[in-house]
C-alpha cells in the first residue's frame, strides 16, 4: 500500500508541476497534476502564498499561479535533500 505524502512532498509536487509548465499554471491543471482534491489544493495554496513560494496572478482575465524565485529555491533545496537521503538509503 502506498504511503500518504508528507506536507513537504505535496508542496514539492505542486511547485514542480508549476515549474514543468514553464513557471505558470492554470488552477485546473495544478489540481490534476498535483493529484489533490479541490479543498486540499486550496489549503496548500494558502500555505504557498503565505510563504511566498507561489503567487496568484491574472492573465487575459484568467487566474494563473506563478512560481516565485523563492519557490524555485525551495525546489532546488528539496531535490538536494532528496538525493542526500536516497544516497544513504533513507
């Protein structure tokens, strides 16, 4: 059975989804790429906004989410930590 994702894993998945889409993503795309319910996505968007990792913008009248520089730094550090723990079999 698959383990539940930790908060850090979910945040990574959300930010990585935005980064893979060129740094900005529509809400519905973020929802499906992150594999979250709408309610959970809304809760995590508050966290990401408060920590300045992701920001909401409008583009041609449509809501978009854009990864910030701080969000990109988070992803880089997360990947380093992930590689480190995998190197030790953790």
